[in-house]
C-alpha cells in the first residue's frame, strides 16, 4: 500500500512527550492512513483492491467482540504507530499489511478526509453507537470538548442518526462552527453554571439528556447528572483533564451508567466506514501540510494540537496519486 495521507492524534503528541506506554522509536509513527493498494500476495483473496484507495485499520488485536479486545495469544491489543508491539505506522511512504487490515475508502472522500477518519471515527462510533445506546432519532446527546477529532466525529455521526446534539467548548467560535455542522446549540464549559445554561436550550418536550459523550473527565459527572434522564449514559473515551474523577451518590440514585470506551474492533471499524459511505459524511480537516520531509510544517501541526487551536484533524499529505517511490519514515 502506498500511503497518500496520514493524520495526527493526541496519542502521537503524548508519544513525542514520552507520556505514552510501549513507545518504539524504531517503528514509524501515526495510526491514521489513506492510500492506494499497489500489489497483493498471490494467495490474497482481495487482489481486486489493487489500484483502489483504502483506509488502514488503526489498531491490532481486536476482531469483533463487543465487550473489548480478545487479545489472542501473540496478538495483544494496541494502536499502531510508534508502538513496540507492532511495526506498522502510517508516517511512511509504503506499508505492507495483512489484507484484512484495509477497507475500501468511501468514494466521496479526499485523501486528507480519508486519513482524518480511522482512529477518531472508530473511537467515536464505539462511544456513541455501541456504548451510549443513544444513536437514534430525537435523542438528546451532549458532546463535550467540541473541536477535537473524536468529538467532531461523534457530532457528525449523531446528527446523521437524527439526534439532537449539543456541545461544550471553551471557545465560542468552535460552538458556532459545531452549529454549522448540525449541533442544536452549545455552551461554554468555562461558565460555572454551564449545566443550567444547557438545560435552558433543551427541547421543551424532552428536557433532559439521554447520553453524554465525553473525552475530558473532570466534573462531567457532577454537572451532567443534573441533566441526564434516569438510566442515562455517560460514555467516556478519554480523561484529558485528570486521570481521576468523582462519582456521586446522585448518579447512583438516578441509575446513571458510566461506561469507559476506547477505540473499537475491526467489525465496528467496517460498520463505521459503511455508515460514512452511506451518509456521505466528510470528516472535518483543520489543516494539511505536504511532505514527510516538511519537519517545520509537521512540528507546526503538533504545536497547534498542543495549544488546542485545531477544529478537526491535522493531516500530512505524503504523496499525490502517482507519487512516492523511495520509502522513508518519520
């Protein structure tokens, strides 16, 4: 597979800061990749993909179990890119993988949009569809920290399912952009009473939340429990505020369910990509730089991520449709 474009995730920022376990500096970084199949083994059952654009699965060790990775012997679960467990990574010109580690790319996506999808799409799909049970018309869903890749993908998925989506952000401009993507409204989490402000904009006939999809942690339980219906779900895919959070008795009395969610299986990945194809969803790309040798530009992407300035994914365009002959690594 010749990699046409690759995208950054917060995991890559943590790796550069030595804040992630199992780091390898011998394997190429990045987990998100869009490219074109240039050849296939003689025994491959998918030789029809030769010459076709594909998306690379961003993790290994999780086939289809709904509860979590199977982690079969000799195949532990791990996101690819800069990992000691697997040598795969998308910050290179060419990559050889098993033929079941790629799926045909949705035809309506550009290379940059395709590269923006895999990891955040899979993470967001599992958090919303598999875990929250709120991916249905008319459900009220709160997506926190809008602007990040996963949060935006959850927003797009939920809107496509017909949900009423609300968002939080510390940046009013990001809330306005989220509205343009279909959010019903949003509030600033910097406000001490943001939960009261959110309550005021919920539909009159459904004055509660069915689910919260969160990537920050912090005070999300104490704040959102006041808005969630009895039995509502808080689906958490990350804890960027703190590695610990409070669980309240009020949440217990309301039968609130707190569900951890991380990445997803290959089965969920295929389902997610099919949904993107069906609904013609275009992942939000914040900025693109060209070339793996453009170290200044790539450093700029990491600086933008560290400062939280991006709205959408940060992408490296590695080659054009006909480019890329000599393999290189980042």
